[in-house]
C-alpha cells in the first residue's frame, strides 16, 4: 500500500515536499517513482529512484525536483522547487514490485500565479 501526502496550494515560485509512505514491502528493494497527471492530460513520469540510489528525472523536472527516500521510515519524497502553474497536477507514487505494481491514491498540487 502507498499513501501520498504533502500536496496543497502554493504560489508560483514556491516549494512543496511530497511524501509517500509504503507498507507491505520495502522501498529500498525496488525502482520507485513519482508520476503526475494534470487536468486533461495523460499521466507522465517525473522521477525514479533505483535501489542503488541512482536517480532519473524527466527533462522538465531536472534541477527543480529532487527524489529521495528514507529507508528507516520506508518513505519516498519529492522535493519540488520553483513551482509554476504548469506543475498543477495530481502526484502519484509508484512501486513495481515482485507482487505487482502499486499506486497511491495521489495528492493534489495546485500552483497559482
């Protein structure tokens, strides 16, 4: 099970830190990721964190967003800086495990100018 939190309303140029708490499996064992879905658009990948600690970012987010995890808390994070109204979306965490692919219910991020 995955549960995201930390979304909200923020002004353009501001920051938010999203969290995704996992239960039933260990984040450290899998390549976990953040996705987002803006109104009227398809879900898109934001960033991925591999078991090795390596990270991959979609071009739009490199330098503004940072994915990380806390193994002790089994929690994934997404630090988002310099937000723009185009970042308004529901943000989801994703974990493809050997028992299936898990998605959280999402957390809404709204950026106003």
